[in-house]
C-alpha cells in the first residue's frame, strides 16, 4: 500500500492554536497532534523534507486566524524548527498563493504525507490539489481531525461522520488513506 520511491515530504498543515478555541465545538481524533508529532520526529531523524503551512486570514474580523491573533501561532508540539520550511497561506489549499509546488518539484519530491487540521477544510483541499498535481499523496487518517458541522438545512453532523465521509471521498481518487503506524512501520 505504501511505496516511497524517494524521501517523501511530510506536510504539517495548519497545526495552529486557533483550532483549540471553543468556536470549533466538537472534534474527533484527540490524538491527531500526537500522531503528527510521531511522524515529525521520524522525518527529523531521517532529515527528510518537512513542509509546514500556516493559515493567516486577510480578514481583520477573523476571530482566530488574523495576523494579530494568538490563534495563528503553531501548537507547541508541532512548531517548526529553524530551517524547516513554512508556507503562509490565506486560503484552504497550501498550494494556492504559496511556493509549495515549486519547492517540492525543485527538490524532486514525488510523494507527500499529509497531517494537519482540519480534515474538511485545509487537509481535504490540499490533498485534492496534491493528487491533481501528480504527487503520490498519503493522507494520515489518525494525524488529522475534523470538526462537527451544521449543514444548510440545520442538521448537525458529528465530527466522526465528517471525517469518515471526507476520507471516503478522498480515498483512491486523490490520496491513499493510511495510519501513522502504517507509515512508521514502512520506515523501519
């Protein structure tokens, strides 16, 4: 299932403190950050490419991700170290308005392993674009998390259901769905 032709890039998408705000209501997968950290540790140990994205809203009324808010700060566990590449973005995809694609292609990177927040926003959009751009895309299901949403009819959909449906939509079409243990097992 997992086949790394060369060192894949680990993508850590929007692991920012703003996602800890009560605004987001309920989320699934409380271990997402720990699993992403496990992968980050493995990538650092191997000195493989790591790409972080940071969401920065252009809307001054954005309560969590405007440049003046504490919410834009990386979660302590998943903060980039000196020299690790950070792509600041203003939309859901880490590829739009950034140099991410150029960065990956210049380094001959053909596959990516995606972690981050949130599944139904930046993770899904970035995974779709990654697949469309021709990168072999691995989405780590237990290193991402979704939030409960209310649809246009007022129906509340639990975070776990949102996660399951997003993964089902991405599976085989845009990404290979894997777990952190599967990825780490492939590296040993």
